[in-house]
């Protein structure tokens, strides 16, 4: 088995259930295919860790009193607007929608994937082992 490439902000999904579905068809006499749909649950978006680091740059012509003033509605709205602009890029993403395993006499011959069309290299979708 090849080692899995470590990529920042990418988390491997648990594959035990996936293996169970495909292993169940790996029996003598089974010729056909098994399709397994894969869906990312909304709860995955809540399993994100945030860490903030704040750096202060002191401006020569500002007073200390201004530094401790509360944010105005205008400033808060500007923050929300800028984050909203970035919102489409702040998503948990699983490019594979389904996997189909093709069997001959219980032996897995190939996989075919259906993907979202985003984030995967262009390929035929068929991976032969």
C-alpha cells in the first residue's frame, strides 16, 4: 500500500464502511458491480478548528484612546461583507460522489468514480488495480 500524501487542510475520510460494502461482494460466483454513494454530512462543517493570532501595529499619529474604542456597526458590517465574499472558498469538500466496483467471479477488477467535477485531475474515472 502506498503512503498517503500529506496535504495541508485535507483530512482523510474513514474508509472502513467503504471497505465493508466492497468486501461483501468479494465472494466466489459474484460477477457484477457494487455502487457506493458517498455524501459529506453537514456536521462536517462544524468540525473545524479556528486559531487566531492578532498583531498590532502602532501608528504614529493615533492616540491610545482610539486603540481601545469599540467597533462601530460600519466596521463590523465591513468585516461581515469581506468574509461573505470569501465564503465560497471556505468549504469542506469531498470531490467523489460515488464509487463503483466491478467484479468478476468475486474478484474486484476495477473502480469507477463519479465526481463533482471540481478539484480532481481530469481522467476517465476508471482505476484498474
